């Protein structure tokens, strides 16, 4: 048991249940401890207007007691630790306490030797009562989590800060059990990304704790931008769904010495890597098995879609490159490359499409430049959050024959050229090249998943 400046954290017995992961962390060379944190948090009160420019000023407000949990993961071999810790604001949109960004970039994060901390910052993940009722923590493991108490989301920002502050304790006292972090990055996807925007604009000027922010799939229907005097680097990663359907495009702003925005062509807010492949991806999957798990499906964990969802894994691979860039940038290294924006139609309700029906502009990967299907972030329907999963429309044999008269050999040759261009541009990691090419070899022609 260790005391913080304001509270106490302690290890929770046994392994933390995780309904989003079907692999053993030990296979990745990692270990995990779940902790509870009991303390008092401060809310924030806005001074003045919440203008779209993000220049928000706040003052400490009411205090409230809380008891939450967080999960810490780090390499078993301390010599592998990079010094970087990624602190993820858990997502609660689906009524569960989930870590989608760990799902997207865990392979690269663990290969780099970073530590990761997932924070149950919001009340919904603990007690339920959000957009939908699902398996919140007290439903998932009632006995394990019965003592957790959350006063409400007004206190979430300070709760997030307090968990991250624990990482600044001496190595023999902090949650990483002997490891001494040199850099702390914050990450959040979807609703959590929106919370991070508020954190960057209002709380970070006071807390001054994080060295960089990964804002992934942010909604922005009110057009609120990142403040132009952000204290540390911010990298925003957006899919087609995020830019239009979730309103992220309304907050468009130019890149600067502290900001990069990456928009991905052919990508959806969530995809088959999210719901299938990523759940099993422990680094041991064969290319054939990975390709099978990535096949387009209409079967989600939380319902059915009316058509097959987006099956392009570009978001997974681009997110890994984004994290690597942010890590270097936040440590004083070179800034990430700027990316072209997606091309919007005249009324900004859709995209300018190429002859195959794929959006123009944005980050280009071989899945959109050497396609075997139309990949899109818009146009999906069905149950619950179906609209967020985009769609896949596999080309028929006649279209594939027209596009690739040399058959699979021509397809793979052109795919490799496009992949090398994406790597050279900095949007895909060189370390992922062999795996991507192998998966592509098992994905031509693209077929729907069974069932």
C-alpha cells in the first residue's frame, strides 16, 4: 500500500477480468496488476465562455471522495522498458469500461517496451447508466468492484490526473513496481478523445503532467478546436466516420508546432480488427489466421449490422505509427509528417470519391490505393452503434480481373509498392511491413466471413 499526495492505492488480488481481450499478456512478455485508488478529487468550474478556440480557463470547484480502479501493464524484463508510459482514459460509450486504444496499438506498444496504464475515469464504466446499459464493472464482477465509488464525471479529469501522478513516485513506490518512467503520454479514443480535448484545453495548463496527447476518433459536433497554445504535442487521428458522422471535421484546424491531424481514407471508427482480430492478436497469429479474422462480417459483439463492416486494417497499423511518432515528438524529436485532409464534397456531408467509390485525399494505404473492395467509414446501419463501423463492399471477380489482369501476382506487386510509399511517408511502420504483405497474400480475393 502506497500513499499519494492525496490518497492511497493498493493492489487488488487476482487477475482483472477483461472482456475485450482473448490472449495472455505473458505471450507479449508483459505482466499486469490492477489497483484501487482511494482519494479526494476536485471538479473544475469554467471561467468565462467555452469558445470554439479552446482557450478555456477553469478554477478548482467542489471536492468529492472517490474510489476507482486502474490497470498497469509493463514488460516483465525491466531492461526492455523504454521509459514511456501511455495512460489511457477508458471508453464507456458501449456501457463497459474498455480500452480501445490498447486494442489498436498494443502490438507496437509492447514491441517498443512501453508501459501502459488504463484508468476507469468515468462513472458509467463503474456503475452503468450511459448511452446503453451493458456490462459495467459492478455487473462484470460484483464482488470484486462493489467498493468502487464515483461521484460523477465532473471529477473525472482530476481522477485521471491523480492516477497519472502516481507514475511520478519513486520507482520503488509507483504502480510499475520498480520501473522509473521518463515520459508520460495520454491517450483516448472516441468519447474518451472528447474528454481529452477538454483536458488539453482546460485542465492541462494547470496540471502540466503529460508530455503528449494521442486524441483518437474525436467527436466534435460543436466545433471545439485544440487551443493554439497547447503546452505539449497533440496528435489527432481521425477516420472517415469521425470527420463527418461524429463532426470532427467541424473542428478542423491547421497543423502547428504542437499539433498534427491525420485523417485516414477508407477507415471507419471501428472495424474488424476492433471486434475480431485485435482481440486475439498476441503476436503469434499466422498471416492466414490474421486474414481470416479481418474478413468483413456483420456480426458485432453488441449486435448486427445491415451490411458487412469495414475490414481494412489500416487504422490499426496507422495508429501504431502515430503512437511511435508521438513518443519521439514528445521527447523532443522530429515532429510527425503532416497528412493531407480527406476531400469533402460541396456540402461537406460526404467525400469526393474515386472511380472505385473510395474517398480521395487523407492518408493513403494499399487497402485504398490497391483495393479489393470499397472501404468506407459511412453508410452503415443496424443495431446499437452499427453506424460507427463503416462498410465493406468486396469487388466481384470481373472487377478484380479488370483491375489486376495479371491476377494475384500483379495485385501483390502493386500492393507492395503502395505499402512502401506509405512507410516512406511515415504513416505505417517499417516493422509491420512483413506482416502486412503476408496478410495481403492471404486476402486476395476478399471474401466475407462465414456466419
